C-alpha cells in the first residue's frame, strides 16, 4: 500500500490525513505531532493539493478494515454493558493502543495505575464472549486486556 502513495508524493500517514480532510462528513481531526518531523510531514500533506484517487481511497478503506481489530472505536455502550463486571474496556483498549501501537508505555502505565485495584483484578475474571461477539471492530477483547494487564504490571 505504501509504495502507491509514495509514488504520488505521500507517505501512508499523509494519505490517511488526506482521505480524512477530503471527507465532507468530517469537520476536523486531531493528529498527534510529537516532533518536528511529523509536524513537517503533516504540513507537506496539507499543502499538497493533489487529491487522492478513488483507488487510493478504496485501498485505505481496505487497510482500515484489515487493521480494525487493532483499534477501539470507543463504543463502550456495546462492550462494557456485555461484560458481567464493571471494567472500563474502552479505556483499557486505549491504554493498550498507547503501549502496543504507539510505543508510549509510560503513558499507558500512568493511566493504568489510576485504575482501582478491584478493576484490575476483574480483568482476568470477566467473560468477554458477548462483548467480542458484538464488537464492530472484531477486537479479541479478553486477549488484549489480559495482555495489557500483564505488560503493565
């Protein structure tokens, strides 16, 4: 996928920004820019007036579908109500993303450590079967939460 975008003057991350900016249903985005390199890449993408082709957009859509199980969409009303214990699933999945996807273990650990002890203990006692069945992202919730717990304790 990346080669196609590089030929057009975009890195994959820049193409993702472009597809969002070109969507009339989205008013704004928040992009983390922790260093000057990323800031400059985002500026370059914004200044590049060449639109993405329909093929480009379809490739990004396919990529989004393939990688969906690695991204929590934040629909806590679906997963958290389907688990028999009071576990902030969306928060824990976000901490997992900080750690495993972005490499920000200290940030994830800081948030994780604010959870009450009993909530942490519930992670291994909960039945996630129904939550996983209804998760629109098809996340293996139990596996991810248990791995996150093990990695952050």
